[in-house]
C-alpha cells in the first residue's frame, strides 16, 4: 500500500497519522520510496529505548547529496537552489542554481579529498552565513565526512572543547564574518582555539571580510586556491563529477553540539537516511511547500534549524532556499520585509524573538513593503506569545497566511509538533498536533502517564515520546551512556524532551518551556550549569547560581547571583569583568543580563541550591516564595530579595 507523500487535507493528515502509528514500517517505507537509493533497505525499523538502539532502513545505501542535488539536475538544473542575500543590501546577491551547487559541492568534495579528508573523519565548520558554508556542509556529506558546524558566536574555548570532543582533524572557516555593523574575526578565534592543539591537520580559510589573518605554514590553506585546483579535477569534457561516497543508512551524517542541564555541551549525532527522510517529509508537509515556492528561513546554519530547514530539507525537496547573511535590524528593522519584497518570498520561517524585537520598531519598517507573495509563515525555537503571534498574523501575513508554530529540538532533527499550513488548524501559541510518526505522551514527575483530557479539560505534564521517528537522536558522540542518561533514563521506555506541555481534549499540545535547567535565550539553548562554570572561572568569584527570568524580547534572560570576594572596587567594573569572562569561556550569547552580588545562596542543609527561590526572586515574585524553613540560613533570602537588580 502506498500513502500520499504530501498531505493535502485534514482527512489525509488523520489517515497518515493513524497509519504511521499502526504500521510504522509500511508507512515509512512508502515515504522512503520518494528518495534515491543506491540500494534499498532490508529492514525498515529496529529499536529499543533501553540502550537506546534505533536503526532505520538497515541495509540501505545512499548519499544524501545525491538526493539534495544530483537527482534534481535534469529538471531543476537551471533553477535556483540557494539565493544568497548579503549582509549589506548594496552588495551583490548570489543566485546558485542546482547545476552550480552540484559543481561547487563536487569541488569541495575534491578539495577535502586533496587535503586528506576521508569518510568518517570529523570536519569542524566555523563560518559566517555565506553560500560556501552550505557547500562545505554538503561537500563533507558527499565524501562521507562527518561535519560539525559551530555557530559563529561561540568563543575559542567553546570551539576547543568541541574539537577535542569530536576528535576533529580538519577545520573550514572564514577570515571573518559580517553581521550587521560588525566584522567578526573568525579565523583569529580559530587560531586561539588551536593554541596547543596537535590534532588539527588542516585549516581551510575562505575569504569573506579581508580581515588580516595569520596563515600557519603546513596547516592553513586558502579555500580559493584549493578550489581552483579542485575545479580542474572535477571538470572533464564539460561535465562535472565527483562520485558520491556510498553510505550506509545508519552512518553518521553530522554532529551538532547542544546544551543540556549538566556538564559541557553534548554532540548530538544524526545519521544519513532517517535524517534525510525526516527533514524532507516535515519540510514539505508542515509548510505545504509547492514546487517553485521561494522559501526563506532566517536561522543560522550553526543551529539545527539551519541544518534541517535551510540546507538538507529544502534542497532534498528541490526547493529554492534563501540564505541571509545579516541580521533583522541592520541597516534597519525593515530588512526582512525588504527581502520578502525583493525576492517575492512565499514561505517565511523565523523565530519569536526576531518577531518581538521587530515589533518593538512599530509598523514604520513594514510600510510600503509588498508582502503579498507570502503564503505561509512559521516560527520555531521557543514558545510564541499571543501578542507576537497576532502581530505576525496581522502585519506580516495580513491575516491570509497560516502560521505554523513548529516545536522540535536538535535531538529530534526535524519538526515534531506543529499545525500543517492551511490543513490543520492554527491556534495562537499552541504548537498543536503531532506530525505523522510522532507519538507524544505526557507524564507526571514519577513517569506516570497522565489521563487523556476530557472535553473542555487541559492536562499538564512532562513531554515524552514513546516511539522512534526517523530523525531521532542516535547517540551523543563518543559517549553513548550520556545519551541514554540524558534522554532515555528519566522515564522508562520513553524519550524525554526536557519540555513541559499542556494537552487539550482535541489532542493539541501547547509547549510551556523547559522543565530542566536549560535556558532558552533568544531561541538559543544554554545550560545554567555551563554559565555558572564560566562565571566561576573568574578569580574573584566564590560561587554562583544562574536562573532564567522572563525577558520581553529574548523570551528568557539570564540572571546570575554571585558570591564575590575578589578585590571589590566598583561593582560595575566587576560586572563587566565577569561578562568578559563568560564571553571568553562560552561566547557573547551566554552573557548574563543581570548580575546580583549576594552574601550567600539559599541552600538546603544538604548543600543544594534552592533554585526555585532564586527563580521566583528573579521573576520579581518576592512575597510568595514557598517553604523556606528547610534552608540552612533563611535570612539570606531577605538579603537577596532586598537587593534585587
Ligand atoms: C524550545 C530548536 C515552544 C523547546 C529547533 C525545545 C519551542 C528547545 C518551540 C529546542 C516551539 C523549540 N514552541 N518551544 N515552537 N521550538 N522550542 O535544540 O524548549 O535549539 O526543547 O532546537 O527549544 O531547542 P533547539
């Protein structure tokens, strides 16, 4: 039996959903038939959540780049695959056709090969949002190297940690990156990350900003020179080719580091076939993508959203994917709307934090921009508040465009809970229904499944999944036990998302946010423990505790309580020193918004910090702090309350 690949009505959604749950193997085999395989699978699915061990399409062979590029060449060769809009609107736009993309990716693959990269090697990519970043990612996939993209906002120390964890031997970077009015010296950050590193064999540097760089003999090479050499190798008699490495379905495709509630960021590993199917299927169905649509996702490829919904999902679907180098507010707050107008964008996918920050500029930047090409709007990254939802709906979608509120995670690799544009109902601030293949359950603290809500009722619990979907996390790089502990051990036989959710009687979900010690700042995941460790590196800091608090634009802000016994001169200067420390250790995205110096922290007799109290104080709730009698020193709470910042 075969099921329609693209869902076109609510009934079709219901059928697809039912079949995906009752006969997952048949369902996903039927979806998988829409892709290009070198060899088909022997077995669709094998799994248990105990180890965990999840294998999709065992025995199958493929290369994801043949699905993203080669198979489109005949029909879409001259159509744009990527439209690149530079940071500075006056600079030249680049339109990359599928033919051109094919050539560039083959060249990158050849260049990597020339530099010694082999299947399975880890390649770290630290670049700005230039088309070469997409070529680099796909070039790795073409030769079967495992890419690990690091967001351009991470510090040298963060990069060094990731290089070490991934045992990477190769780096692709840029001299610098333009972001708004800034020029970020990426290569110089890499140089700092590599002090003392003996593993890195090659650093390939693409020229973007012409920032001065130091090139180390024997280690650093220029992208342009290497690519020129590779060009003559992949181009013969007018044809271009670099044979795609034949990969097993469960071979790793990439590692992407993400924060959790404990320890250093972990390397989430996704594998070739499941990831490809999941990102493409969810892309086509959630956005109701139609051939020819111009699709614009404003994320950065340094995050999972960029991996799945700028590069792999859209390209695999043969779409035209926009890539934007800049930021929403530079040179002015009309930048997104200018881009929509200029390219007649049909589908716009952005983040609540961007919407809220643009709302703050009023309607002037939207005025006079032709947004009539828009058909579908999307959001991702954090819960969207109703005010932002309505602003987006009224002023951008002009009440004609369905808004898809897509809930998912780095670990899920693609959209899990979302309405399907124009097919299933949109409810402001509700992610709504699960996609086919997604089987959410809500549990209480002890892992008991909550009863299904009756008509008019809403239940609230911790969000888990009870069965695997093709894009589920396979492992955390180099440490499978960590993967098990983090995601599969909290509740037996369930994948735990770390999020809380509400559910109504119609089966809709509303995500309420993280229930663990992970912050979501402007859609970026940051562990409180990570920020505390960074603060504690400052010589004068004795101890610290970090919590989140509601922030109008960022969603959550970072509030740090710090016991300081260093040389206390000017508090303001000390604050700046601490911010600088956090920037150095993690990156500017993790800088606390508020720092309060405290004489002590509220601790239980066993020495555990009572974060609940600190969270309430940070939120501005100072009267109803709950039971504090179990504290070692209850008086410290009053001192903290009275000196809130
Ligand atoms: C949050 C980003 C509410 C959630 C794709 C999740 C959301 C974390 C939504 C994952 C949404 C993402 N509504 N919350 N539509 N989308 N989140 O790994 O807390 O960077 O666990 O993946 O973002 O963040 P990550």
